[in-house]
C-alpha cells in the first residue's frame, strides 16, 4: 500500500516542494508585457490607474537615494551620478521622473522593444539623457560598462532565484568604486512566509528574507533598506521595499 503513496521530499509531497520561481516562464512574461500599451498611461494601468501612486513612489525613491548617498564617504551628496542604468525600464517612467534628475546619462535595459522605441521617440530620447539601450532581459544582460548607479525596479520577479543571484553578481562587478545598486520591489504577504507566484504575468513576489539571502549569495551587502511609505492604507497595496547594495568587503 505504501508503494502507491507519492514520494516525500523533506517530509512533504513533491507538489508542496515546488518553489514559486520554478514556475516562471520568460516567454509568457514577454507576451504579457507585449500586450500592454507602450505609453505612460499603459504602464500606469499596471498600478491600478492610481495617478497619485507614481508621484508618491518616485518621491520615495528620491528621498531614499539621498539618505544612501550620505552613507558613502567617497560619494558627493549633491553632484549628479555620471552614469546610471535603469533595469527593467519599460517606457522610461522611472528615468523620466527620477533618474534623469540624479544622473548625467542613463542607459536602458528593457526586453520589450516597443517600450524602448516609444522611449526613444519621446521626450526622454530628445533630451539626450538616454545613453545605450539594451533590448534584453535581465537574465541575459552582461554589463560592459562601469556604473555609478544601477536601479532595478519591479522586474526581478521575472527571474528565477538562481538568475537573480547571477544578475546581482554581474551588477556587483560593474559598479564603480563608490557605485550603488538599488533594488526596489514588492514584498510577499503570504501568511506562511512563502514567495508568491502570479500566473497573470508569470512573476514571483519574494519575501524580505529571500531577497536578503539572494543579495548575500551574490556578494552584496545591504547598506540601507526602507519600506516605501505614503500610500493610503485603504487600498491595501503590497508593501514595497528598497534595498541599497554595495559589494561585500
């Protein structure tokens, strides 16, 4: 009779040992985003059409980065970064509303070509703040420059845990001596403390502890972290956390 029972892994049936990130399908993710309009309005729809959301969110990023800069003695807290990169840039919402104010030039990493085409043809492309554009997913991007600021926001959920460790490690190697990497992402609210898989866009929302494990495995220290504040509580949005990373000494 026991021969008819499913095998156990760590005392649990195989179905309960399937990690959230193992369900990620990169093709499904790209297909999902290819069906999103290549406009700020289209991207805003992903935020529930809350026009106030992006203003609060960008302000939180600016304040957080200002705090981080004061923690690095070799980094001026009032001069612009020379070269930044917006990873998972979409149509450039973060670059336009924030990174262009703190960086002289911002490279773009974004796999959806219609988004980067709209970015090039829009105001950002005309202002000359956008540097090189890489139409690849983060799992396939190997930096060939040294960056002062690597900003990665709302996109690493499309990477498996192993891919995310490798991505952060590659970014670590491409940071200038006083460079900073920031990861800004939603946090899982699973009652059992697990990562959450979203079938809609084939992405994973990770726990705070999982992020810290990944950063450590990639050779990065969290020099500062902070929960984004200012969102009205009645909307019951997922918590958003920012992590400032520096190479482990």
